[in-house]
């Protein structure tokens, strides 16, 4: 084998390794995006729940001192 053949083989190996790495990173990114969307949905539900509870307490009878004070 010549130096040119060795260099081509080395470049092909590097390209294959980089392609595999890119695929793995893409899979990880897709998974992280799914987790982010789930977290965002959960935050939206908790925000709605908090606002609902806040609205309910606004209409509640204010806390006053008991008559024996």
C-alpha cells in the first residue's frame, strides 16, 4: 500500500467515526428535546394550577383574629 492509500484509509475511518458520533449526538438531541417538551408541558400545567389556586384564595374569606383575642 502506498502513502496515498494509507491516507485515504485513515480519512475513511475518521469519516465513519465522525458520522457515528453525529448520529449519536442527533439521537441525544432528539431525546433531550422530548424531555424539554415534557417539562414545558408540566410547567404549563403547574402554572395554571397555581393561578387557579391563587384565584380561589383571593375570593376566600379573609383570616381574622378569633373572638377570644
